[in-house]
């Protein structure tokens, strides 16, 4: 994207960036969103995290964005001091803690992307149970909940979401291990011959003869190792949860809450 006077500003902002700094923050000026994208890139900040952080600061009330900016410009001192100040670089979770905000869209300290887990319950399961925190790419249930790729599971109901997210997380972990783009899943889920083509491609490169069962075993191995790391780092099943307000506040127009129970969330990694 270019400025009005013809100077390069930033690459075309990605859709998560447009949402995070746009609709999420009530900003409808694409030039302003592009500038925020450029600033995030220059500072080395994640655009989803920063959009959520700004939203949390806005929830804290007028003037808090200005306080965040001043604090960020003058930050120095100990880790404890930094984590007690409204520095947006600390992310949404810390910003919410500093300002005493309850409605902070994070899991395991990582901000949620654009998809609301009340409207897409499968992605809510992925947010809650992903080893890395709220991450839509770890088990992209939108594919089946909304796009009806690989079948269909009603996005507004809790039934079927555990199996959906579990299977997608396993497949995603395996695909990520190959270096392939996750978007191949759209073809693989609906075309068995495409899945076989992937196995043939990997086999020709690595000299292997993988089967579908081997892919599942690979995904499970990766996730088991990641879960083991998290356990040793102090994470428990209590961290595999969405913020409480998703269970209490109804989302229009369907007026739904996140209805997948904690007991069911604890079954995601049962295999």
C-alpha cells in the first residue's frame, strides 16, 4: 500500500490484521489500519496481539491508549516493573491485568484471532486446548463449521466439536511437520486423491512410504510432546479454558454462549 503522496507505506495488510486493528477497534479507515500494520512490523509486534491489546485498553476507558503510548515510549526497569505498567508491548493479557479488565480474549496468555468462539464453537475448542494458546491455525474448525469442507458440524452447538477440533489439531500438527502450507487441508479434506498425492510427494522427497495411519501417528506424537513440555512448564487442564465471559455473555444475532463443557474440553487429548 502507498500513501496519498506516492510513498510506500506497507505491504497489503492481511485479513487478520484488518480485523484486529479495524473492526475490533472500531476503525474503518484503511489508511490508518495500514499505518498500524507498518508500525507493528517496525516494532516487531504481532498484529493480532496488538489489535486485541488496543481493544482491551479501549475497554479500560478514555485516555488509556495515551497512557499505554507514554509508558511504551519510556519503558525501562525490572521485569516486575514492566509487567505492572500499561505497556502495549506486553500484550493483551498483561494489559487486562494492569487495568483490571475481566473481558480479555486470551488463552494461555495469547490473544484470540477474529473468530468468536460462541459463533464457531469448534474454533473455541481449538482456542482453549491448543498447546500454544488461542490459535485458529492449530485446528481450523471454521473449515467444517462454516465452509462445510470435510463435512459439516453445526457451529452454534457443542455436539461434535471435540472430535472435530481433535482431528484437525492432529492433522495440522502433522502437516506443519512437513513444511507444507496449511491451506492444502482444504483440498485434502474433500479429495482423497489429493491426500494420497501429498503422501506420494513426501515419499519421493524423504524416501518413505507413509500411510494415513502414519500421518495420524505423527500428529499425535507432535501434540503429545508439546503437551508434555507444557505440563513440565506448569500448565494444567485449568489453562485449557476460555475466558468466563464467553460462557456468560450471549452473542447476537443468535444469542449464543460457548457451550462446550470443561469436562469435554479435557477429552480432546484422549487417544
